[in-house]
C-alpha cells in the first residue's frame, strides 16, 4: 500500500510539473508547446487517485481548449470544452458548467457551426437562470449577444455587449470581460471597423493568457 501511495504522489508531481510547463509556455505565446504539455498531463490523470481525477481533468481540458482555440484549432477546442462540460456536470457545479458552455459557444462560433452556437448559448443562459447568480447572468448575457450577432442585429447586440463589458470591468469578472471583448471585436470586424477590432482582440488576448495560466475561465 505504501508503494502505491508513493507512486500516486509521483504521478501527481508529474502532472503538476507538466501543467506548470504548459502555463509557462502559454505566457510566452508558445501555444503548440503548451498543448503538448497539457496533453501529456491528461495522459497521466488516470494514474491519480480517483477522487482527484474529475477536477484535474476539467482544469486540463479548459487549459488545452484555450490554447487550441488560440491556435485556431477550433474543432479540437470544441472537443476539449465539451469534455470540460462533462466534468463540470460530474462535479455538479453550475459555475463551471457556465464557463464551459461559454467557451464552447465561442469555439463553435469561430468554426461557423452557427446552429450549434445558438443552441449552446441558450443552454448557457438556462444554466445561469438555474444558478440564480446575477454575476453569472451578466457573463451569460454575452451568449445572448452572440445569437444577436449571428442574426446581424448589430444595434441591439452592440448595446448588450457594451453593458456586459462595463459591468465585467466594474465587478472584475475576468471571464465575462474576456468573452465580451472577444464578441465586441467580432462585431467591429463585421462592421469593417478593423482598427477597433484589433484593439479589442489584443486586449482579449491578454486576458486569455491570464485565464489559461490562472484557470480563471
């Protein structure tokens, strides 16, 4: 039994080291390298004590999904965020389900899977309603804006996203700010306002670094 316990601790240290290496690579924008570290860590999770596996899997799928999205590997990001959602449900956490659904919605949008985007956005809003959290609702309002963007209802969408961004800044809600900046940048792009789009997407990329390394998303 002592041997098994020591082996488990060795795998825990290995996973921790790989996550740390992946986070450092992410900070340096070395996303491909980070993805390899997170993938290696995922392959070791089954060696961890069973009670620790769901939380570790969720964290790693979130991190790998984030870097895959940054690499424009949207189908892979969708797969990661879908698995993140499965783990969030297993942990029975509405907050984590909300984060996974919003990340999934964004990757689906960039994959041009618009019907699935709208469906997941609606699911995110349902989760926010069940949680009864005002802060989470502000976060998930971005998903509602996403649906408006898909239909090119730009006037209402612009006001909605602007409200989400200002609220996120005031309450220091980093995930909501990241999502709001991303969608507002997309809206600028749709309106051929390229300079404004680049400015907001650049700011969003800074928050993306923070989310990937600090697991705030």
